[in-house]
């Protein structure tokens, strides 16, 4: 094993390098990867398994099932989630590990109901895919061979028990229980597991189980550092006031020394002598950095990263150390009442600058999460930056992502609107459920709070609006309604914001996406949703309205809107036979999860284009239709700056091969929409709009500096003949949208028969 060097210091200013390798280490970590086996509970044969992994991909590798994404195979694989599954591994520990005083096992992710046995003793019962689980195994671990066995209960069986116990069903709009052979029994709401595993209107229903994140053995002696938070108290261009917040666990009372250093400068920033007590300890060291190199979102400046090391020592012994990379930045959500008192702003301010958010919604990259490699993560985040985006919304029906995803967002300057994992459903409010969620929220907020890319935590996706507007209340009696709303209120208005406030102070929290805010009472006011808060605009597609509505219906922050397209032929070929390649085929309708979506695409195509000549032609036209339609919205939102300060279309990626609202498909292939997004999100956008018998030309600039240039305007007919040419000097003020040219339509109509064009 390689030696690891820690930069530590005993006295501020003096730097010392201590080697920490093999024997004598105070904290040792070891991952349990190879040698795993799995089987269906109650059967004899064990098969090789991959960890991290999941049941479906293990069955596939062992040729026990066909590819779940191919044609309609998903349908025949619904038995898997009704069975229990077992995983086991035999691993050895050496004498030096055995000699460590404390030995723990840490499960970074178990999906979901798992009983864990070490050498046949039950060490923990897990019940939440989003939580990390830890057990003390000091007394159970043997030198030499040990057996770890994990028994996964069918989430469906447990879900059904919970549904029965609840006494009445709860709405879960995208739980595709029928595909699962369960009629209208929707159990996803009771299970803290990625909601999209139960089906969504763009994804399969494949409710898998397994060890989806690494397992680690950790040995330590007297004390170890559980967490290091670089809290950003006050960040300006002149000075960064930060606090290094240490969480230390000690098995006894003892004196210790803490230090925090800057790795790049190889400089100790602060030290503190402390008296550890037995159990958890928190200590802080305030630090000031002059003229900090600030972290900026993509397009506005550098993504400067600082790496800090926190160390814990007693005497000359380094007990533990932790490295944290972060960017120094000030992020705020500004909600100010408009001067006319009619509405309220909704924009992000980064390092004092109001920033228009250009981006998309983001879903998990695969129905089977452990298949998403670091390369695939880099590919999707880079795809966002390549299309001039500066924000993604990690949507609430997916997962709290792997660390690497956030590192990449930090690196590429992609800010994150981060939902907690609740979507389109009402949830139970019993104490057990709430406590489980509280632990989940604390762990994830703590895990992610050093990332400069996190801009906001949001309670949930579309639940408030669903409860108010989707007719759900009609399904319940008064008492039930009260109970359901109380659970909602506790979860999203009390529990989650208090966790954010306590563990990531200063980080914006928003109750639900979309919402106009808790104080909005005038629910009957027409278009009230455009005056404050964020908006999901689905009149186009779900509401079957024309694309032109995008230009009229503009709120303060457009956090969802979109239109579907099929992926390109190569992607279609990966899951179909030639006879399936028709939008009316059983297979293409199976992969279409948004109701009669294929026919809706056809209806819009008929509205705007001539009929497609063949299937390939249809695929092409469909992508152009999506691109032209959706980019109308992007441009209109940017033109409406600063009234509107955000445009996040639905959705950048896919989790299998299917028609969906995505701009890049399951394989990361760009659809026409992604190219159009790159254009519509350019830092300097020239955007025309025809209204009130005039042509308005807007310049929308994200640059923080004013610019000056010459705007050239040329009008051609469809034969390529130039009809009109003009030039004009234009001033383009920074960070806003400006009309630089207005031309009456009459100018053009006088030129010939151009009336139709407008
Ligand atoms: C919004 C999202 C998703 C959904 C999408 C398309 O409602 O929040 O739940 O997949 O629209 O219908």
C-alpha cells in the first residue's frame, strides 16, 4: 500500500510531514469489493455478484435474465421485486487491522430493506436506500476469515404491509403499480427508495435491490474525525470569513490538538488545543482569507477550488485527518417584493451578482444506478457546460447523487437546485417515517454541504401543486385530509428546513417546486403563479397547447417545461427489432410512458410540419420539432430578464432508451434540442420577437461588462435573394436583456408578399 503523507502542524506557521502507512496507522479504511456471491432466498445455488451492484444487473451478468431494457422484457421481470435476495462474501482481515481498538463496518448504500449478518450475528437492519449505515464490529470480527451476509427483503412485500397498516392509500401519480402486477396498490411512498425505480413517465418500473454503494471497513484507535465542514460565514472579494467545523468521536477524555491547513499554500491556517470528551465532540476554528479566489458558475469566471486538510493529534501522534475541497462563494436566493407590490423576485445571487440560471432538470442516468461510471457522470455534467448551462435541477424522484457528481459540478461550474427525494405523491407522517427521513436529510445535507455547486435545497417536486390542483383532496374524508396535510406540513415546512438551517446554515430552502410561497393566499387570482416563486409550465405537451404559449406565459423562474422526442436511430436499434420501428408498434408504445405520448408527438408534428416520409424521417422531424419548440421558451425566458431569472427545461438525460423530454439520450447522444439549447443559452444572445405589429430585436447578455457592437440585419426570401439589409450600432448593457431594434412589420410587408411569414 502506498504511503500517505499528511500535512499537519503543532504550532501555527510550522509545517511538518508525517508518514502514515500500514502498521501503526491510527485510522485504517478498507473496501470490500471482490468475491461476492448472491442468490434468490430459499434457493440453493449461489452466483457470482458484483459489489456495488444490484440484483437485476447480477442476474443479467449470470445470464439468468434477458436485458430488461430490450423490447418489452421489463414486463416479464416483475417477479424479481417480489422475491427476497441474499448476498455474501468471505473476507479476511490481517493482524494489524485486528489490533485496532475499534472496528466498524460502513455501508454507503443498501437498497433497501437489508438485514446484515457478520459471522452469523445480526449487526444491523437497514431501511433507507439514501442513508449510510454503520455497525460496531469490534467484538465480532475475527483475524483471518469472516463471512458477511446481507438479506434483502422484497421492498414490495414490505411496502404492501405498510400500505395495509396505513389504513388507506396515498396518491403516487407516477408509481406504475399496474406494470408491477399490483393493480392500484402503490407502495413507493412508504419506502425510502428512489421513487423512479417504481416507474415514471419516462422510465421503466424495475424495483431492484442490492448493495448499490461501497462497503468499507474502518479501524481506529482512540479517536477519529467524523466530519469536517468548511462553513462559509461571510464571503466577499476582499475577504473570506470561514469556520472549520470538526466533528470528532473519541472513546475517552483526553487532550488533543486540531489544525486546519491550506493544501495548495502548504500553510497552516489555524490550530486549537482541545479537551475531548467521550463520545461526539464538535470544535471550530475560525479562519480569514484575504483576497480569496472566488468560485464562479460556468460562464462568469473561474471555478476556483480550495483544498483544506483538518488534522487531529494527540502529542506527536496523528490520530486522523480529513481533506475537503470547496469553492469560496456567496450564494443567495433573492425574494424581494416588487415596487408595485404585485409580485416578488426569485433569483440567485452569486458573489453579489444576480445570475440568470440557464439549464435543465436532471434525473438518474440509469435505472440501475451502480452501472453509472465516473466517466458517464463526467459526460453528463460536461454536456451541461458544453450547452452553456450554469444550473441543473437534481429532481426529487431520483437520488442524492454520488460524490463524484458534485465534484464534477464544482469543477464545471454547474450550480444545483437540489430537491429532497420526494415527488408527485403524499407521504406518511408517523414518527418512524419522519425519523427515518430526518436521518436521511441530515446525512445528505452534511455530505454535500462543502460543495460550492449546491445553490438551494428544495423540499419536493410538485407535491404542493398536486395537493391543491390535481383533485387529490376529493379522494379523502375530512379527517384523512387533515392527517395527510399535517404529514406534508411537518415534513416540508418544518423538518426539512430545520435540517438545512442547522446543518447548512445560510443555504436557501424552498418548500416545493413549483410553489408561489407559503404566504400566497389569492389562489383565484388569474396567472397568480407568474408573479412569485417558480413555475412548471406544462400547457405545452400535457395541456396540448401550441408552442407560442411559451412566449406569453412567463413567471419569475421557469423550473420545468418541455416536449418529447424519440432518440436517434442508433439508439432505437439498441432495443428494438426492425418490425418495432413504428410509433404505433407495441414496443415503441411500451417504452412511451407518458400516456398516448407517441400520438401527441404526431399531433404536434401535423400542426407544424408536412408529413414524415418514413420512420427515420419521422425521428429527424420529431427532434427538430422538439428543438424548435422548446428553444422558443428558452429565448423568451431570457428576453424576459430580469422579470424572469431562470429557465430549466425538462430534462437533460434519460435512464433507458425511450421517447422522452430529454435533450440527450441514454447513451449521451445529443438530440437536436441540445444543440439548440447551446445556441439559446449562449452568453450573448440575439433574439427576435414579433408583437404588436413590430419586430423587436433583443440582445440578452450574461456578461458582467457592458458591450458595444454593430448589429447587422438581413432579410432573404426562400430563394436566397436578399430583400433588405441594415446595420446599427448597439450598446449592450451587461447582465440584462435589452431591445436594440424595433422595426414595424410594415417595413417588410411593403417589400413583397411577406405577410404570411409574420
Ligand atoms: C414534471 C416532472 C416529472 C415528470 C415531467 C414530465 O411533472 O416533475 O415528474 O416526469 O414533468 O411529465
